């Protein structure tokens, strides 16, 4: 039970890290576009960072949902109270890689 709960919390923390990275990419892109207006290299870099931020956010949500599905499947396989449930995070981490 505790192993599944820890894995679920780790998955949520990972989603927050993906979100933080996406926000930083978006903010960096907008900053480059606003501060370095007229400098082509900075404008191109800024314009590239903005869609990359959206892609990063989407990828983070996708991985969160996929991992959550694996966690739920492991919980069904091992059961929340069985001693084998302690092996679920190892099984999940191998399948998620």
C-alpha cells in the first residue's frame, strides 16, 4: 500500500516538474522576443522556445497519465494490502522506461 502511494506521489511531483520546465521555456521565449527585438538570432530562439514549452507541457501530461494507468494496473495486480505490492514500483519503473 505504501509503495503504491509513494509511487503515485512521485508521479505527481514529476508532473509538477514538467509543468515548471514548460513554464520556464514559455517565459524564456517571450522574454527573448520582447527584450531582443530586432536581433534575428534572439527572435528565432525565442520563437522556437514558445512552442517547445507547449510541447513539453503536453508531453508531461501524457507521461503522467500513462504512468498513472500503470500504477492503477499494478495496484489491481498486486492488491493494496498484499506484501507483493511492495514490488509494484520496481515493476512500474521498468515498464515506464
